[in-house]
C-alpha cells in the first residue's frame, strides 16, 4: 500500500509541488486505513460468534438458527 501511494505521489508531483503531493499521499494513507478498519469492524459485527459450516448463516448463542433448530 505504501509503495502504491508513493507512486501516486510521484505522479502527482509533475503537476503540483512535492509538499502538496506528499500531503495528499499522507491523506490517502490515513483514509485507506480508516476505511479498512471500519470495514473490518462491520464484518466482525455481522459475523457475531461465527458462521455455520453447513449453511453459512450467522451463529447466535452457539447455535445455528437454520440447522440446529430444524433438528430439534
């Protein structure tokens, strides 16, 4: 990720001064880090205790709502 942002900064440097392009690169870095962290939290919240290996649904209170309740 750092190398990609560095290449973007080098490409932007042709059109604007280096210190502005470096600030844009730092902004990109922190924006991407923030997006990835929020996305990871979103996935973590949607998964909960885990995912059922048979049907793929979210496990609630150590039981699959589709598989465990249909067997009872």
